[in-house]
C-alpha cells in the first residue's frame, strides 16, 4: 500500500511541476476533486501524446494540424492535453463548445482555438472576448458576431454541409451566405471547412462526393473574393484514408482527434501510423474480505459466490464513468491478472473476484483501462460490453476522476 501511495505522490508532483512550467502566472485554486485522496485517477502520458501529434504531423505533411481537444480532450483532460499540444506547435486547437474554449483560455492557452459546434446563442460576446474562432453557416451567426465585434476584427471559418447532414450551409445556401459575408467587414473568412461522414468505411462513395462538393464550394468562396488561409474537411479517418484531403495546396489543414490519443476509428486502419495509447485509468483496492459459497454480492444479488471467494472493493463506480454495463462482465487487472467484476457496479464502488491473485493486498494498484504486466484492458474491449464504441469509453471517464499528466 505504501508503494502505491508513493507512486501516486510522485506522479502528482510531476503534474504540479508541469503546471508551474506551463503557467507563468498565479494558478487558480485547485479543484477539490483533483486532490488524490482516493487512489482513482486517469494517468495521461505526456510522452505518448507527443509521439502521436508528431506522427500526425509527419503523416499528413505538408498540411498543418488542428488538434481536436473537444469533450475534455476525449476524456484525457483538455487543459493538460492542450498545453502539451501547444508546445508541439499545432496550428490550431479544436473544441465543440464556446465553454470549452473559455476553459482553455482561462488556463492560459494562447493558441488559436476553433469552436466547431456552431451553438453561440447568447455567447457571441464571449467568442470575441476570449479570442475564439467561430464556425459560421447561418446568417444569424454573422449578425450576432457583427453586433458583438464592435471595432474588433473577428476571424471565422465558413462551414459547408457537403454530405454529413449535421451542421453547415448546404451548397445551395452558400451564395446567399457569401453575399452576407461581403456585407460584414468585421468578419474575416480565415477558413473554409466541411466534415467527412464515412471516411472510416472502406471504399465508401460518399467520401468522393463530399470531396468534390468541397472543392466546388471552395471555388465559389474564392470567386466571391475570399481567400481563406485554412481549408479543411478531414478528421482522423479521412486523414488516414484520403490523401487528397491533405495535399497541402488546395486542402492544407487536417483535424486529427482520436489518433492523438493513440486509437483509430476502425480496426482496418490500425498500423497506418505508429501510435501509443495515452491514458490509463487506475484505482486501488480499499477493502478485502473472504466470503463463503452462497454469499450474494451487491445490489440485486446478481452474483453469488460459488465457492470460498476473496473479494476486493474498488472506490470507483458508474458516477465516475465505470459503466453499470460492466456488471458481471468486465475485468480489471490486479498484479498482472485479469480479475472479473462481480456484482452490480454501484454509483461509487465495484467489486472484483481476486481469489486467484497470490498475495493480493489492500492498496494494490488496479488497472481498469490500460496495461499491467502482460495483460491489457483496452477501450475497445470495454466498449463491446456497452454495445458502443471506444470514443464513449474514453469520453465517459467522469469529471471527478483526476487527470494526472505523467512523463
């Protein structure tokens, strides 16, 4: 137990040093939930993150990189991740919400930040105040930004819906929007963008259609007198599968998200770039007991010991993002062994059967997500138990789990 506590304290000290180096001004008061009282934490590897962004830069050159850090950097901790990416010299950072951009600005992040979600009602002045770059695709966006800008010049990225069917101006709506932009001298069209829908589906025809629509839209933008500095439509999958989406000339920016964190969007894309998993989710054993055969465990008695069993209690539950779907299905790693979750996962705790772990002790480190010894539990494995995707596993790691930047 003392060894685990010492390791956690050492990692916390590393994270604190990183904060001091990254922020040459007074730090805000630390969130109480960032204190490492219980042993549950998400360890975010700085070295692996740097490896992945450098791999993306090399793979997609001559295009530049907009690093996507929305959804709390896919669960990895937006502030910690953005500071590392900023030192790697990415061209921009990408978030979904104005609020996410403000969080980064409040933490001292100075890199350009593109807000990609298009939801600004009541927040136009915040975009201007915090020097955030909005994505625009409706006249209301232009009107709101003009009113908020005053004498300021606001850079915007114009979004085309080339076939995703989510947000963006349809090709038929583009001429009217371009006319409105001509009448908005406060707004500088810094970028033209779209979003690929099916780039992770091998041979999908929609990707070719979208690429053509994007090029036609870009021609219209230029014909209207605008020369956007950045042209982009490609996420991780598109960047890996569509070379034309990062030719560096016509299309000169890519938006990797998931790959920055060491994963790809579909199994057939594995190995195209050498990536390293960035996050490990860990906790520790806070209680051990031996129960006799016939003993029920947890709410609803969904699991009953079939023999004399050693049970370990972990201080993590569905309030932390460790899904109730893992009840009697998931495994966690203890001393390099895969141990089954037994009984219902509760809000704050869950239990493991550790009968087969020699020398198991209170304080032993438990890996919920990641590797230990020769074994691994990856996001894909947990996602299969949720009938979901690995994105949801990563993004679901809860706000009360401290993100700890480690070497």
